[in-house]
């Protein structure tokens, strides 16, 4: 969902921020998405509640707005620039990609690298060199012409946490990361495992997260007497 908010902010700024219905449609696109999802508007609102709590998004209202509209604040919370934000959004929306694919898919981003592969490569280096890396360079697999890059950012109820889905390619500049103790799961939010790179596992993770969010919104509605 964060990737969708970033994408629409950068590629269709005239229709941004997004209503819940517009955000649902953005998430459910059949193009430029992997995996393709089928969210209901109620699920979008539940996920937005989580994103607001994690200070990754806001719901705004103002004159002329009949309903609240949603916007991301990922760049503020994670302290990343426009090039880095574009790279991260592309990976969140499409999964692992080559450098050329990322450059092509972020070309339309107003604050992005504009198709400059060197700028994309530099942004990837910065995201990978953070104390908690947000992206990772994967080893080139048999039959692949180019190595791919993947995002390794997972948002939990305690805030943004980076968890690598794959072992990074060792380099002299790769920062050392001590193993961390996983936070205790929330009573109302099932722990979400990091993506494994396998499509079936990713879908299972997504379904688990959606079920957890739906349970949470149901509980909130019960408490409100709705």
C-alpha cells in the first residue's frame, strides 16, 4: 500500500492524496503489480490505520474534501530522498528487479532519477548501506543475465524494521549487522514473517497480514459500538 501511495504521489500528483476508494483501486491494479491483490475498501481503511500508527502515512481533510484523503510520509519518517523513495516504491510494487527495470519503472516519478541508471545505482547503494538496510543486491541466479535488487523492509506494529529476505552479496562495503531479537507479537496483530522471494510465500504473508488487519478493525468497530 505504501508503494501505491508513493507511486500515485509521483506519477499523478493532480489526483493525490487518495480517497480510500482511489487507494483501493491503486492497490488492485492488474498492471505494474506483483503480486496482484484484491483488497476491499474496509481492508484499505484497516491498513491505513496501521500505517498512521507507524507514522508512515496520514489522513488529511480540508475545504472541498467530503471524505478524508490518504498520503504517505515515508520520506519524512525514513529520511530518504526522492531517488531512494522511487527505488523503494518500485521494489515494493513489483518485487525483485534488475537495475535497468527499476530505472525504467521510476522514469515517470517527478522526484525520481528520471531513468538515469547511474542515479538509480547510487540510490540503491545508499539504501543498502543504512544501519537497517532497506534494499539488498541479490546474487545473480543461473540463467539470469543481470543480478536483481530486492527490498528488505518490513513494517511491523513497532515501526519500520528492515529484515533481509535473502543473504546479501558480500562486499567490502557491506555493513555488519548483528542479529536482532524479534519483537514480541501484538495481541491483535499476527507476526508477519519477512518475504522469502517465493511468490507463493509472499501471497501467504499478504493474506495473513490482511486477516490480522481485518480482525483489528472488527475489534475497533465492536468497541465503538458500530
